[in-house]
C-alpha cells in the first residue's frame, strides 16, 4: 500500500499550485453532507442534499460542525472554500488524499490533516483514510474519504448532552475528534499485537516458508503505521504550543493528554518494530536448526550403512582364494562384525549428543 | 506482556474524556486504605475501612500520606478527586493502568505516574505495576494496583524518626518514594544480569534450539523494561527543572541524585540490549559450527568408504577374464590397497585440520 | 553512478578558488539560450543565438527569466556573471555539476542549486542533472546541464496567463520552478516503488542469484536519491526562514508547501530503504529454504536406498554357507523386507513433516 | 563484569538516602592516608596513621592534597565529610563504588567521580576502579578503592617543582589528576588494539569456534569501556563550562585539552566497536567458506565414485545372459570407461572452478 | 593503522602537560625550513639552514608564511613557540602527531590541526599526515611531518601573482591551504570509489574468500577516513562562526565554500560505508548460492545413481531361485528400467528447476 502512495501526487505534476484535484481511487458512493449545530441549550442535526443547502444553514448562533464524506465532487470543496475563505493550498491538500499528517495555522482558521486507520480482518491489512479538519472561530469542517467513521459516539454525546461537550467551544470538539482518531490507533495496535503473538507461537512450533512472507507484511504494515503516527506527534505538539486564538487555554490540558497517547502509540509501534525484527532472527535460526536436524539424520544413516556396505562388498568379491568364504563361521561372523560396527557408531553419536536429543526421538 | 498493553485503553474508545474506568485485570483483593500523618514531633498511622473515614482524617496539621491499594472501586478515586480538587484527566489516568511514566503540573498539585517492576522468579518474567503519586502542599496520595509495596522501610523510617525525613516536607517524602522505586530497578537488573550470564555460559557449552526462545524472551523483557525507564528520565528531569512551588529548592539535589540513578539504570539496560543481541550472534555461529562438524563427519566417512566400496565392487564383477581373481595374492593385495587408500585419506584430512581439532577427538 | 561523483571535483585540485571549469561529461549538444520576459499584461519569449543577445535583452520592465541549457561554454557563464554581478564562487558552483543541493544568500541575489532526477527506463537507473537557479530582484537565471526540462508546463502557464503566476513576483516563479522539480521526485519514487513491488513478487515466487544484484542496484539508487533529497529539505527550510528581501512574505506559504512535499519524499525514500533491506532478508531466507528442500530430497533418497543397498550387498556375498540363499523363499522375503524398510522410512519422514509439505508434492 | 555492576547498589535498597555504605568487594588491605601540602616555595608529604592526624594537619597555608586509598572504613569518609562540610549524598557516592562518572557543583566544593581503568594482562580483562575527587578552595581530596595509582609522576613533579604545578592553584592540580587518568585510557586502548589485531590475523589464518568467544569478550570490554568514557565527556565539558569560582579561567584551556583527549578516546572506542562487529562478519563468512570447502570435497568424491560403483554393480549382476561378461575385452573396456568417467568429472569440476582453486591444492 | 594511533600518546603518560615530545615514527629525513614573504607588490622565497635564520627573517612588512617539514627536532618547535608566543599546549599538540582535527582560538593566534590524506597505491592504504597551521595577524606557520606536500600550486600562484591571493590577507592564505587539503580528499575518495567498483564487479563474477579480507580493509580505511573528516566539519564550522579578529569577514564566504566541500566529502564517505556494508551482504549471499549449487550437483548425482546401484545390487544377489536371472530378457530389461529411472529423475529435477537454470548449463 505504502509503495503506491504517490500515484496520486504525480497525476498532478505540472499543474499550477492550488489546483484542486481528487487523487484517491474513484469510489462509487456519492458525497454525503451533514451539518450539526449546537449550543449548550439546543442541538440540531441535518443531512443535506446539496452543498448550497449546507452553506445556507451556516452563520447561526452556537457551534457548527459540517461533515463531508466523499471527496470526488470537487465543486463541493471549492464552494466550501469560497464560503469559509480557505486558502487554495488548503483546498488542494483536502482533495489530495496522500497528505502527511500536519497542522497549518492560516490565522482565520487552523487546517489539520490526519489519517484514520482501520484493521481490515479479511485482507489482513491496515486501511488508511485521510481526515481533514478545519477549525474556525465557532465552526469545524471535517472531510473524509468514505462514509462511516469513528465519530458516532461523539454525535451521541452531543445529542444527549453527556459531559461538558456542549458547554465548551469548537476547539474542544476538535480535541474530541482527534482523540477519537488516536484512541482508535490502540485498537489497530491490539490487532497487530495479536497477529504478532500468533506468528511468534507458530514460528516456534512449526516454521513455514510462508511465515517469512507474513513477517514481511507485518513489517510493511508497521512502516505504514509509523508513517501515520510519527508526524501526528509533531501535529499535536504544535497544537499544544500553538499561539492561535482559536484554541482556548483550557483546552491545552486535553491536547497534552492526546500528546501522551500519541507517545504511547509510538512507543508500542517501536516495540512492535523490534519484535518483528526479532521474529526474523527466530525464523532464520529455526530454519538453520531444521537444516542441522536433516543433516544429522543423513549423516547418521550414511555413517552407519556405508561401512556395512563395504564389508558386504568385500565378501562379494570373486577372488579364487578367499579363505573366509569357505569357513562355515564366515557368514555369522560377518553379520556379528556388522552389528558391532552399528552399535559402535550409535554410541559415538550418542556421545556427540546427536541422538536422543531431538533428531531420533 | 507488552504486546497486550493496550487492551485496556481500547475498552474506553468512544467514551467522553475524563471517564474514570479501571482497565487493569479485575483482581479479587479488596481496596485497602491507609493514612499516615506526621510532624517532626508526632506520627500517626491508621488503616481505614471506608474512603469517607480517610477523607474525614485529612486537614490536620503536619504532612499526610494517603495510600490506596487496589483501583477497582472507582468511587474511591472519585471521592478522593472531589476532596482534593483533582482534574478529571488525572482521575482517568489513575484508573487507566497502562500509563507511560510522566509528570504533570496542575499548579495546585503535581501528578506523577511511574511503574514499579518486580522480577517474578517462577514465571521468569518482569511484572509491572502502576504507581500514581499526587503531591499537594502538605499531602501525598499514592495509588497502587496491588497490595504490598516497596515502601515499608520508608514507613519504618517515618515511625522511628530515622534520618531527617520527618523534619522535611511532603516533597522530600515524594523523593523518598520515587527513590525506593528506582532503587528497586537495580534489583530487577541484577536478576536479568544473572539470567543473561547463565545463558551465555549455556550458549558456549551446549547451545539448544530452546535457547533461541529464551534469548527472545529476554529481549522482550528488555524492551518492556526500557519502556518503563526511558520516560522516567524525562519525568525526573522535569521534576528537577520544575518551577512548581510544591518542590522546595533544597530537595533539588536529592532529585538530581535520582536522575543520576535513572541514567545508570538506562546505561545498564542499554548494555544488556547490546549483550542480548551479541548472544544471538553467538547462538547462530554455534549452530553453524555444529553444522560444520556434522558435515565433516559425513564427508570423512563418505570419502573414505565410497572409494573402498568401488574397489570391492570391481572385484565383485563377473567377467570371465579377470586375471587378478585367479591370483592367490589378489585378495591380500586388494585389502592392502584399501588400507593404503584409507591411510592416505586420513593424512589428507589431518593436513586440512579436519581431524584432531575437534570432530574426532 | 554515485561512486564517480567526485571525478569532476578532483580535476580542479590545485586551481585557485573561483576558477570556472565545467566538470560534467562533455556533452555534444550546443548551449541553448532562452529569455522570457513578462508582466501581468504581456509576455515575450525569445531564443537567442549568442549570450550578448541575451544580455542586451535584459533590463526591461517586468520579470525576466533567462534559461541556459548546456554548461560547456564557460564564457557564457562568465558573461552572465559579469552582467549580474555574481560572486566568482557562484560561477564556479554553476559549472561544477557535482554540487550538493544548497541555498546561498549573496544579498543582491540568492543562489540555489538542486538536482533534477529522471528515471531512465532502459538503463534502469536514476539520471541526475544539476539545476542552478539565481534569484535577483526581478529576474531569475536557470542553468541546466542538458536540453529538455520539466518546465514546459510553467512556460505554458506563463504564456496563457493561467493562475496568478504573471501577477506575482520572481520569487513566485522561483517557487514554481522548485515545485516542478520536487513534484517530479514523486514520479521517480513511483517508478522505484513499482520496481520494488516487481522484485518482491519475484523474490517469493522464484528467487534468482541475479535478484541479489537487482536489490543491490536499488539500494544504490536509493542512496543516490537520498543524497539529492536530504539536503533539499535544508535548502527549502532555509528559504522559508530566509530574511532575504528577495522573497516576499506571501510566498512563504507556498515554500512551506514545498517543504511538506520534501518531507513526504524523504519519508517515502526512507520507507523504500527499509523495504529494500527487508528484501535482502527475504532473499537470504528463501535461499536457505531452497537449500533445506534440496537437503531433504537428498536425505530422503539416501536414507531409503542406502539400507536397501546393504541388504542387497549382504546377499551378494559369496560365503559357502549362507542358508538363506538356498531357500526358494529367500528372494521374495528379501524383496518384502526391502519394501517394509522403504515404507517405514516414508512413515518416519511423514511424521517429521518432511514429505507432503512441499518437497515431494 | 559489567553485568554485576549493580550488586552493590541493591545492597542499599530501603536505606535512607545519604547512608554511607561501602558496596565494593571487601578488599583486605587497610586504608592508607597521605597528605601533601605545598606552596610555590615549600613541599611537605606525610603518611598518616589515623584520620584524626590528617584532619589536624589541614588548615595550613598553601594547597593541601589528601589522598585516601581504601574505602572500607566508613568512619574515615564520615570524618572527612564533617571536617570539610560535605553533603551526605557526596559521602554516599564516594562509598558506593558503582558511580557513573559525573561532576556535581556544591558551591563550596566540586565533587567529581571518574573511573580509572587498567588492562589486566593475565585475566585479559579491563579492571575498573572508582576515583572520587573533591575540589575545595585550596584543597583536593581524592578517594581510591585500592592502593597504587597513576599519580606518582605527579607527586614527583610536585616534589621536584618541575613545570609550573606548584605555582598554580588546586584547580590545576585537579586538572593534572584527571589528565593522568585520561592519558591512561590511551594505554588501555592500545592493549585492546593489539588484542584486536591479533584476533583479526587469527581469524583469517585459522578461525576457531573459540574465536567467537574471544570476540564476545572484546565486545563486552568495549561496552564497559564506553560506559566509563562517554559520561567522562559530559563531565569534562561541564567542568569547562562551569561558572564555579573554584576553577580559575586560566585553567580552562587545560581542561579543554582534556576534553579533546576524551573525544579522541571515544573516537577510538567507537572505531574498535565497528572493527569488532566487522570481525564477527569475517568469522561467520570464514565459517561459511569452510563449509563450502567441505561440501566441495564431499561432492567431488561422491560424484566421481558413485557412478563408478554403479558400473561395477552392473557387471556384478548374476544374469545368465550378459554377453559382455564372456568377452575377454570386457574387463579392460569397463576399466577404461571408468577412467573416462573420472576424467570427465574432473574436467567438469575444473570448469566449475571447484578444483585447483583451493579445495584440492 | 588506526588501531595503533595511540601508541604515541601513551609514550607521554605521566609527563607534565605542555611537554613537547615527538610521537610519530622517527623518520630519517632532516627538518626542512622554508620562509615565504609577500605583499601585493613583491614576493620572496627562501630555504633556511637553521631555525635562527628563519626567526631573523620575520618581522618584515607583508605576509609571512613559514613552512616546517619534519618534527623530530623539538628545539625548532620550541624556538618558534618562543618567537611567536605560542601556548605550551599548542607546541605539545604540534609535536604529537595523533591529533584529532580541531581549531583553537588563543586570541593572539588561531591553532588549526588537520590531516592530509594520500592514497598509497602499492600498499593499497590511505596514508595520513598531520598538518598544523598557526594563523597570526600577518603570518602563518605550517608544520608537516614529511617533506613534499599539496601546496606547490599555491606557491606558484603566490609567485606568479595569479588570482587575488597576494592582495588578500593571511586568513585568505589559510583558506587556500585548507582548501587544498580538502580538495585532495576528493582524489582519495575517487581512488576508494574505483577500488569499490572493482570489488563489486569481482563479487558478482567470481567471489573469493580473499574478497572478504579486501572488504574488511576497505571498511577500516573508511573508518580511518571518517575519523579525519568528521571533526573537520566542526573545525571549518567553528572557523566560519569564529569571532576572531584574525579572520576577515570577506573570507567567510570562502570558508563556507570549504564547509560545503567538507559536507560533500562526508556524504560520499557515508555512501561508501553503506556500499561497503552492502558488499558484505552480496558476498555472503553469493557464498550461499555457491553452496546451493554444489548441493544441487551432489543431490542430483546421488539421487540418480543410488537407486540404480540398488537395482544392480539386487541382481547381484546369489539366491538360488531368482527367475529373472535365467531369462534372456532379464539383462536388457534391467538396463531399460535403469534408463527409465534416470529419465524420470531428470524430469523431476527439471520440474523443480534444479537443472537448466544454472547448475548443469
């Protein structure tokens, strides 16, 4: 996945900066628009048919949250941009869904872009979606690539007036949204952790060539995960240190809490990285051990039977004068000497600890 | 262990921030509450039945240390929080036992969270427990996950008025508690060091496939250890540099002493890391050496006996005209030539140093 | 390629600093000179025969962009240098095409040197060309090694007055040029990413000794790529932070956008680096696995047939008294015992999972 | 050695901070006390029986250097501490011989702890001893674990008034002592360097399984060396930058000289580290090469003789109708064909460069 | 080489700081002294017999450059030191030829020490020589270990008044000297680059055990190279940032140019480092591939011939009742079945892609 991340970007080569082009894969779902408006006292939620409907709904008292799912319709982004005076580069970044998480302060608004991760069980892959958040004086606009998100519990809290969310400003809503995204990273890490534990067990019990492939996939998932979360740390940090008037000082302590979570996520991803590279070592050493075992079996068989074969070969020679051949004791004595050679060899191997440890158990 | 560390955190996804939920494993022991109150002149220790009893005991002259073992009863944390005006995020962090060590200055109090480590001999694992410390003007509250701690010597010193502990403030008590935690890390490192030495010896004498697993476990223990101690350095450093009025300037030198210890702990953990990765190299090279030895034995045997078998095979052919077969010297001469071939091969192997070094000793 | 990068530099050893010597490979194409002059209202483009013609065309109103393809004619560089008061070290750097990307502020002008990359499909190599940009008050001079560049879309936008490019200053043109170069890096990264994916697939399906060579080539391409882009980050950063009056404050936001792109390019190059080093691991482990398979086949064959050969050898001995030989059941019983040995061995190998997993499928 | 370094520290767990406990191995030698007093004009040296004698000798004009060998007698440290107003933590650090090198400024004195290294030829190990230095206004106290040190040349220079040592202050004496310790590191590095060169030669000529163990030991010595010298850099740097009035500005240039030496020591230790890790690669590759050689021999022998054995086997069959057996040319022709097979195989191996390169030379 | 670099330093252990002792290998050539004096208008060059002659020649108008080849005669250094008021530590550093490159500001003069590198083709080694430069108000003194240097082109430029060298101050001469040293590094890097390319080609065509040794040598050369150039960066940087009055502001731009070159040298050395470590991977994988090929040949031969030998063995048994033996078709049928087994095996190996890929081509 991460190897293709610049497909989109190169589509745009040569175009003037500020050109709004959707670079994600053209998903079939239509764009969905939702507007929520609330004050401490009231709450209103509306699904809109057209972007004009949304724009007409703005400008009310209280805090307004516009959520847009689907970025294919460029005119939606452009109309929003016009209504809220967004910089052309912001519009370009919203549509270009390969952004690195970052925070940009345009004075009249803050532009924040981050990545929502999802562990796709079937494909055993981490699916990544871009979330753009724009924080104005008393409004937030969120752009998502697909329908369905992590924010339903937040909408419920807004509706039911749980906690103090409706009493606080748009910056607190921003915090709540980012917090939901970061909290979700823990779920992704858990899935990854379980996957890693499964493979470690398998590595020890029964290593397979395909395991190597699985380790490699995990490694790439981890690389792509780290590409999402390392810049997030900077992002949250610059939010905390931001001098912007859009962020209330009382929100800082909540942002610092997200910062701590981000560090925790990074710590875990780094620990996974170490563990994954350790898995490779285990795999390679278990392959070596298997080889050793195979070679032991071969060596034991060859070392016992080749000398016996020589003895048999000698008494198969057709010399006219071989006195042993005439003796009635010749045959039993040869069989006996063969038995002695065999037992001797077995003792030698046991002394060398080749037998009875694992190979012939 | 470290792979599961976010189980708890994801339990909380979607809940409003500040929600106090205990995320550790539900331990059966009940919550134990203890309050200690002391001045330079007197000392009082009391085990309380209920949190209300504790709260009623506060507000006295001197320094008060409330210790709470067990975090299952959320109302205990909440009542403490109400009594001492703790921020909701602090309460959330106390209950969420997967915190990264950190220090937070809430002006009216400092919140410190760190991890107590214990080497569990039976399970050969490092057990980690979260310790939350809250330092107020003349009080400290400590939250632990389980009963039993490292602080009995400190309680004894308080009781018996050893040293100057009773003459100094709550910040000095805080130092004493953190110092006890850090000192305990040295014990954990010692256990780990002994374990490592055992395995190094074993690696050289008799490497086993299972050794690989043990090395891997040590590596994971080391990763989890480092996750506890690296943030501790920052924590202690920010305590030293703190401008908070809760920390007396005279305590700084003691905190710097803890800082030095923390660095020492980190140094050792890093040295262990290098040693553990070196062990892997030794293991792999000893596996290779074993393989070499096995291959030598096989090659020596095959190289000596296969040519002899050919000689025997030749004189086992049934050609009508094979003059050697008729000669009475044929058989002894063939045996002689076999002996010469064998001796020659042995000389060749000795020259190549394959024999008499280790393989046939 | 990167191994030869200092050939040129050593050509100059011992010469006084500021000596302008072209150190690139002497390309046969002649030097091409082009001058573009524009204001918001008008646009003029002219290909010049001689450098004097260019110099005479300067000094007009509006913004002038002089582009020079080919650096063999040192007098062109020197005349330009004289006309625009360039420092001798700048002229030296323009001609010496092994510069590390950098930005230098000479107060009256900014000197910027960076590298244009191109993925050459046939030779499967990244071709690098030096681009020198000089930004003056209302003019830009660009020096390129070869004809043909990435700037035709920019020329078209200038001509057709698309976007606001003609309304803004020379610093915006500078931004546009650098942006085109950085955007092109994404295309190079894409090619590289596709190449990597191809090899990963091949590694798993059918590893070849030649794959190692391909991986090594990729690694060197990545090293040379990183040598171009890491200094670019510094370069763009010092442009953003520059106090120079030549750069308008309103251009800063665009430069910061390039900065973000540069970081994204670096991120991808670093991710490729990890992936390439992971490919090496896959390759080595697949070689080990092949070896294991080969050894299994050898061991199975040897372990089954060597004992059988011994049995045959024993009954080929010529002892006078071997009662089995006389028995009419001897031959069938021996064949039967051989069959039993074979079946037993096969069972043993199946139990050890050597058969039916992959090797004999 | 480095694995046990915390034994001592854990002895102290639970004791109040500032408790002076000797944690080194209880060496049998008694504590030796020596006091040197000098001015530019006179020099006095005295070995004292008791600590009281020392203390009574202090307070004279000029500069006083008290040296204490052996730390078992805690009361000596405590009395010194009382006489010179040392902080309890300083006394604790002097007695705890597992300190990390550091410098602490207690305003009235500087406390410096560093490690003296010695290469023990017999045990082939680096022996480390703690040196505590306390610099007051016109006195220095040095604490060493064992008798015998690196300071005799300094005592001679003091006695014979060589150089300007007697004309300068206690801070210059401090510099001289630290300089002697750092200079000694070069000797340790030389020994290590010689050892490394020996092993590199041995690795190439005749790699042994025991070499791996030697490399591992070198690695651990290097780790322990680096644990001593990295903090030293910080130490010397903070001396140079120190604002303390105890250090004269004219001494700074000498301290900077030590700093340069420290960097040089670190450079060498880092270079050794790289070399040691390179040795491991050489060792592993030479093990692989040996394996290759062994396998070549086996393969050549098997490939030549197994087909010949088949030919002999065929003509050893007892079929009634085998016309070749009757022919008088049969036997010589079979021998001839065997010779042809052998020669063909040898040609094949030579073409593959298996022979005449090394294996059969 | 780099392993012995501290031999000299330990010679000096115990001596008072500032003791001037030559620690290089005692080279037989005598010390050569040369003095150059120039102004914009005139130029004078003189080879002197004795140091007194040199000292008497100083103090003239214009800029004086004293060059001393050979450091065995300590009195030369001491007399220079006395004449120019050099600090004892400077004299010590001049004579101790194992200095790390550094710059020291003694206010009345700057002391600069760096290393001149030379690629010795015969011994295939990088030879390093120490160059000490002392910059005073209008004089420079240079100390070199051996006769012959990189400065003849500079002397020619001074003599023939090429460029502006004679018009500028001593600081510009200093720049010219350092520039010559750094430019020479590019030549060393080129040699190294060619060597590396040769080995890479050899690695792929025909890897040899001796290649490992060559790689190791390259690695050590690279380590020693990096020890010379990394500190050089700091050195040049501190020259650029220096507040010293001895360096004119107009020289800064030239020093920054050297800085850029230094970075380029470092970049290349780092790229070489990566390439060298990649070569090791190629070597190890090609050893593994060779092993795989050898094993394939062995396995093919054994797998084809061992079953055939069994068949021959069976019909070599001496049972009285073996009906096949009597049949006239027995012999041809057995030969046919052998041919079938052989062809079947060959098909199996082709299917497994063991044949026709490389091993039997």
